[in-house]
């Protein structure tokens, strides 16, 4: 069967508009010859997307009956209720486009909207919407896991801060090379995580730079031994270098 391109007109009969809306213009003659009333369509017909065509037709007549869509005869707006049962009832292109933009903004049929308008407002299909929802749930789960990991690292970090005032003063029990490597790895991993973001683009913390972390630590714990800008920058550099070498 020959495929006709979408055709725009100045005005349409509701069944003509519904056929174009459902993307069935190639079957127009078959449809018109198989129905007895352009408003009361049969429940079934050997035609693709027949249910969609019936729905489009019902939507247009519903808008007309509820005075959401102006109508008339031969493209002349009359809004005469006597036309509701007439085969001569028509709706203007501009009125139909305005109505669809307001009540069905996700629809952009080619006979009403130009290519640029359809690109500017792409149609999101049910399948696309479901895929986006699944992706959103997966990203949400990833975010929750990252937050739990961040909380664990934060607790370890807080514990290290508490120990930082004790360990240097314990001259009788110096830190072994293994213990120092462990601490540096933990600090390096914590620092890298605080300055990075989740796969979905959500930052793990409010800090954007190492300088901001140093400033916050000095501001909140500046009285503790080792919490100085110079010492922190030095330790952080050692921690990052140690972590890179360990990977």
C-alpha cells in the first residue's frame, strides 16, 4: 500500500484529523470506505492501531462537546450544536494545534507541528519513560550505597581525628610502617571520595577542593595537635601519593 506523507490542511473533519493524529493517513480511503459514521466507529476493523484511532476520534469529539475546541462548517467557526451530529462538522488547523498543545503537550503529530517544533518538544514514549524510571531507580540505589559508604568513611575519619591527639604523644608506642601505611591509605581514600561524585553526578560531600577541607578542619579543630594548614597539606599529599602507589 502506498505511503502518503502527512498532509496539513486549513481545516479538517474530526475523522480526518484523528486519522492523521494516529499516523494512519496511508489508510485514509480504506478507513472512510469501511465506516458508516465518522463519529461512531466500529469496535474493530482490519487496520493497524485501530484502537488508537478510535481514542483520537473520541478525544476530539470530547473536546468539541466540552467547548474546549472550536468547530464549525467548511472551516468557518460557528459553534452550532446542531453540527455535532453532522458529517459537515470541521475544526480549524490553528484551533486544533492550540488545543493539542494545551491538553496533549506530549503529542506532536507531523500534520500539526513542524519538524523544528517536534525536535524542540520530543515525544517520550511509554517504553522510554519506563526505561528512564528503571535507570532512575538504579541510580537511586547507587546513591544510597555511596551515602552509606561515605558515612562509614566519615566515622573512620572522625575516629582518626580523635586519635590524632593521642598517637603523637605516645612516645612509648611509635607507629609502625604498616600502621602508617594503613592510616595514609584510609586518609587518601577518604579525601578522594569527599572530592568526587557518584556515577549519577551527585557530589559525595559539600567540599569541592582540598583547600576547603583543610580550612574547615583548621576552623573546627585548629587547637588539636597536627591540625594546621601546613601539616594537613603535607599529610594529604603523602596520603594521596601512598594510595596511588598501592593501586
